């Protein structure tokens, strides 16, 4: 990854853990961080764990990227940092945000979990920020690992020490579970038992999200924030969907991650080909192909009745994940975040975005055609150009 980005890179067990390390290094406790309201709630809790105040940004309604021009002038001087999302691999306007941060003397941190292989301004996503964090469990399907890329290589040792101080020692049981998981999942897929498996997990109380967003538990969260910065106090929120997020890697994980990374160029090629097919459909955002086709992790198609589309895809055995609805300011409220000054774009995008897996592009197109999925009407109060791609 150092060779791909031209930056010093530090292995971390997960993107969320790497982001916490970066935030603790670059942002003073009590600082205010501009972020996207259409993001995983886990990332929101990482900011709170770092002792920071999230500030929700206006979004481009077409692709969910930060609309820097719609951020009020009065907000910029109050910020301690800006955090991008690069949702589904669609780049946020990193060159503009970099210029804003430079003028203010604050760091830009890039969350590139979905964006390995994406580019903007002729450069890879992850090469604009003081730090950027990537996930190796997304495109590579390694289901573990990530890395922290830094602009100043002289900071590597200090960040490595922070990482090592926060890691939990590797456990044999966790390594064994990681080793056998791909074979168990392959068996479930091969037997056509995916929906039955999910139902069983629900009956056993092992599904942590009954809705798209996890339960906020505001009273407990308020108590946890009094201890911030503190990763342990926020552990029950940050661990959701990835309980090994701060586990030191064993040899099995490192070996599998390395093997999957060796296939990255082929994987990115497959994602780009599927993305191109999906962006040719009537459910793609206008101008989505402008600037070239990215190897998107998911392609945010826009549909009027998303629940009906999800149900139609489920009947074909296609599970839709990575939904981020409602926006974080509607989810958490002003007790825990500064609300967006222009929330309509984020609400519209969060309600209608259907994250389509480009590796199953042809099947998804067929299902949406058969189900009669319609493109949503854009309310007059929502404005914004088709940017970010």
C-alpha cells in the first residue's frame, strides 16, 4: 500500500480503530470535526470516543459527498478537523477540502474504507489528508484489517506506539473463528441457507441491528462521553458488526489479508466493470460517469421505493447492506452532534440510495427491471450538482 499511495502506511486491525488512532493524534479533546451525516454510526461513535464533537455537513443529494460550498462561512473557523467519507467509493471533494483546511491550519483526515482504487483530481483518494484510513475487509473481502496512511513519515513511530498501546492481545479462539469463517459462509451459500441462517441468528439474539441504525442508548452514551477520550467506555457501540476491531492480528489473519491484497488489481477491475454497467441504468445519478468510472465498492442507485427494491433483490438471494438511514443528525440529535445547516440533501439521498454490489450488477439490473423500480422525484427544496465522481 505504500507503493500504491506513495505514503508511509501502518497496519491496523480495522478502519475504525485506525481512525481512532488518527483522531487522537491530530485532534484535541473537545474539538469539532466536520463529517458526513450519511455514514456508518460506528464512525460517529469513534468520534465521540475520541472526545470530539461531530458537526454534520450538507451533502450533494446525488452521491452523498460533502457539499463544501454549502457549509456556512461561520462554521469553518470553529472546526478542529475535517473528516471525509468517500461514500461507497465516490470521492468527497478532497482538493477543495484540502485547501479549506490549509487556510484554517487544521488537519484533513480521509476515511477511505470504501475507496481503495478511487481517484479525484488525478490522485488516489487517501493522498490528500494528513492521515487516511482504509479497510481491507471491503474490496478484498479479507473480513479483517486496515491501514493508516500518513503524509509525514516521521510520525510513524509515534502512531505505531499509540496503536500498540490500544491493541488487545490476539486470542486463539478468535483466530480459529476467523480461520473457519470463510468455509462456513461458503457452505451456507452453497446450500442456499443464507436467509435461514440470518433468521436463526435473530432468534438467538446474535443480530446486533434490528434496524439500519443500532440503538443509540442515549442515557448510557451520555455517561460514556463524560469519560472521553476513552475507547473502552464506547466499546459496546464501536464493536458492533466487528468485535475484533482492536485485536492484534495473528498469523492466520496476516496471511489471508496478504493473499487477498495480491488479488486487489483484479478485484478493482471487476468492481469497475460492474460499476460501469450499473451507471448506464436509469437509476444512476445524473453525471455519475463524469470524470471516469471508479471501481466503486457499492454503486448508489436511486430508487423511489427502496424497501420494495430490497425485498425484490432478497427474493433473488441478493442481500443489500451498507445502508445509512436516517442521517446521523436525525439519528443522534443535537445532544450529541451539531445539526446540518442544510439537511434536505442528506435525507433525500439516505432515503433513496440503494447500494448495489457491482460484482452482481447484471442480476441486480434484471431484478430492478422486473420489479418496475422507478427513479425518485427530486423535491424542489433539494438542490446540488452531480459531483464527487
